[in-house]
C-alpha cells in the first residue's frame, strides 16, 4: 500500500510540475506577443536590424519585412542582443517556424 501511495504522490508531483511549466511558458509567450512585440523598444530594435541588413532577407535576398530571432533569451524577454536578430521575408519566416518544412528546405545564411 505504501508503494502505491508513493507512486501516486510521484505522479501528482510530476503532473503539477508539468502544469506549472506550461503556465509559465504561456505567460512568457503572451507577454512576448501582446506586450513586447508592440513596445517602442522592439520597434527600435527591429528598425536597427532591418537597416543593418539593408531591408533584405538574409536567407533568400528578397525584400525583408520582418525580423526573426535566431535565439531567444527565455528568461529575459527583450534583452536579446541585435546579433540574435535577422531580417527576413514573410515566406522564409513562415518556413523557419514550420518544422515540417525545415527539413525539406535548404537555407543558406547570407548577408547582403
């Protein structure tokens, strides 16, 4: 009986940890999407990156309209260095975020 209670307690702890992790992840994502990406700080960073890359997609060379994070500062949203950001066109950005296409497309990183 004690073994069963220990197993049940371990399952409850594991489920709670997973739930807690997902809730924190959702809060970070919501803040990132609904607050940070609409901030003046992000708008300035985005403009610096687009100017640096001459408004060209670093993957295909087409006109860039978006900025892509090559890495995320998970615990420090908004503290990413400029070198972690690249200019990108919508189709390449969609492909970068669509995992099923990542393995079928050959992206070569290029600066123009």
